[in-house]
C-alpha cells in the first residue's frame, strides 16, 4: 500500500516538475504543439464567440486569445464595450476551448503578439478577411465563416427595439 502511494507520487512529480533531471521520454522531444492565436472584443459574449473559439482550438493543440482593451475599443469604434476588459477577459479565460488569454492593446501589434505567443496559426472571423494576410510569412492565417444572425451590435440594437418587449429570443 505504502509503495503504491510513493510510486504514484513519483510519477506525478516527474510529469509536472520542469526542473526534473531525469531524461524525458523521446515522445516529448518529438512532439510539436500547434499553437493557435485569435483576437476579439467578445463583448456581450454570445454563441458566435463560442463557435469561433471552439473552431480555432480545434485547429491546433493550444489556443491563446487576445481580448481587446477598453482603450482599443474607444480608439477603434469610438465607444466602450458594455463589459469591462477585466470581465471580458475573465469570461473568455473560463472557457474549455481557451488555454491562455492576454489583453490586446493595439491592432498594429499583431506581428509582435504572434511572435510573443509563438503562434503557428492566426484565426479570425471572415469579417477580417485579407486584413492579416501580411502575417503569412510568419504563420498560417485562417479566416473562419462567422456564425450568422448574431453579433454584439445586433444584441444591443435588439435590446433597444420595441420587438424586445414582445418577441421570442433573438436567435
Ligand atoms: N464572430 C463570429 N461570429 C459572430 C460574431 C463574431 O465568428 N456572429 C467572431 C469575429 O469574426 C471575431 C470574434 O468572433 O473573430 C470576436 O468578435 P468581436 O468581439 O466582434 O471582435 P472584434 O471587435 O472584431 O475585435 O484584433 C481584432 C479585434 O480585437 C477583433
């Protein structure tokens, strides 16, 4: 009983401790993790956001998400998101499909973000088609079809429309 316990503890520390001196199995040296990166505001988080994040994650082994800051939205769209950057970051980081998050401060920093996070693939929705093709020497660039009939802007408009009080769900 005692030996089974110490053996399982040993295996646990072997797999988790990066300073472990024992040589790692060859499998680990050969393994190349395909790292995916994507970006977005993810305000009023909805099913279109879930869909693109799940599809982005399925294209690799690790998904990093850049969540745009409130200041970036102010500059880009002239308005603040409904939810603060801290809340949007927290929502996105809670998803099973998402492995890491960070705050995207500027649209012009895509190249450094791709390098910093060692991304092999950049994924964006097809509303961004062509915009990031210049990164192709650095990483694969994939534009995924947006989920139809849902957007943060559409939700805001619906909440302000007379339909909202009388009608069934938006989608
Ligand atoms: N998206 C989608 N389907 C929808 C709505 C959004 O696939 N119905 C995708 C968008 O194409 C985008 C991601 O979800 O890839 C996030 O969408 P937004 O929050 O609207 O992101 P945006 O404001 O476009 O910010 O550096 C790029 C920006 O940070 C992107």
